[in-house]
């Protein structure tokens, strides 16, 4: 009787991961039988609203070693990864750029899942930038990692729509599904070395840096669509689009484009009947459904006397 072939050992991976994207992609690796020998993640920032799933919690649940080094370029981390001899290195929404010396330790390649349809929106917070620019589509891209961020060959992509009223949070929820749909079908081919590769033509794309809370300040002289896109891009759980008026600090919680003709109103905050408006430079307005004044929700009834007391422009 012929001897049965010995089972192939599981491929070994070191994974750099954070956020819900990191959680979903780790679950895909585990479901496909990948031996995740080490996870490198981030400590949660107490100043940040943590609305997403925890990679650290998933690792604890599955007994996966997880560390949170401040610097992925440290010699200590290099030595730790080198001892593992990983077949693959994966990066799933990890927030630091990995050095090429570290990537070279992966015998069968290093791959990243990026939250855009590369080569568009390379760099940081791609979902927020796509919403800010009024895109109608974005997606997830699995690609080879290289020295330049988000510049390696493309392995697989999955597109998702951005509807006219979608906030970045809503788009990110779609993206979290898209990363799973991207990684799951191509992972077996990646493991056996037959995964397709296509050029990542950077000349047809764009690169964007990170965004700070102060980048959410509204300029009411801009057209309504532009202001609305800013609101959608930074709406809660992100810090929110904000402005100062009548001696108060305001943050928009929820809004829609209004059909009201606001040409006779000056740009800025206004009340029409029971409706709070953000009047824009093109004579259109945002219908503000939730507004926070100095840290507390404010109604149109409470707002009216404040606006009435404004000195004339």
C-alpha cells in the first residue's frame, strides 16, 4: 500500500494590524489555516474615539502573541521577526510604514491591504479623502509592499459605492466587508505562488497625508456641496466639521443638503422656521439636523435668540 503524502505545514505569517480591517483580515488568515506567529498592533490612544474592533482582543481570544512596539524600525522587532522566519508579512491598517529591511524577512512576500482603489488615494485616511473629494466609488486593494507607500504591484481589488449622503464612517463599514472579500478568494493563490499581479501605475493616482481635527473647519463661503462633503468626511465618530459664530463653537453632528433657496441669507448659521441651516457661498444650504454648541446639543428655538443678538455684519 502506497504511503500517503505528509500534510503540508501551514504557512507562517507575521501580521501588523489595527482597526476593524485588521480584525477581519486576521480572521480570514486563521480561517484559511495560516499560522499567525506574531501580531504587531497599536496601543489605543486615549484621546481618540475608539469605535472600531480590537486586534488585541482578537489575539487574546485566539492565543496569538501580540506586541505594541512604538517603533517598527527597532532592532528588537527586527530580531524577533527574523527568529520566526515568516513566509509572509501582512499589514492590515497598521499605521506605520514598515522598513524594507523588515519586509525582506518574509520569504514569500510582504503584502498590505489598503483602503482605496490604488493607485488613487495612496497614503493616509483614504476613505476620508475620497468622501471629501466627492468620489462615488472607492474600495480595497491588496498589494505588494515596497519602499514607497502603497506603490507595489496590485494583487486584488474590490470596489464599493459611495452614495451621495454616505459619511466616511458608513463607507468604512462597507470597506471592512470589502477587505474580507478581497483577501479571502486570492489567499490560496497567494500561498501557492500563483496569484496574479498587475502594475500599480502611480502616474494615474494620488497621494494624501493624514488629517488633523483642525482640518474640519468649515468655510461657509464655499459651495454647499463642498461644505457637505467636508461634513460627510469627518462626521461622528470622527471629530466633526466645526465653525465659530456669535461667540460660540459649533460642531455639526448630522446634516443633509437642503433644497431651500438661501440666496437672501448671508453665509453661516441661520434659522428658518424650525430648521437650522448652514448657508453657503453659492446660495444653497445644509439642513443641520444635529448641532452641538460649546459641547452641548442646541435646538433651533435655543439658537434663534443667539443669532438675533449678533451684531450686523
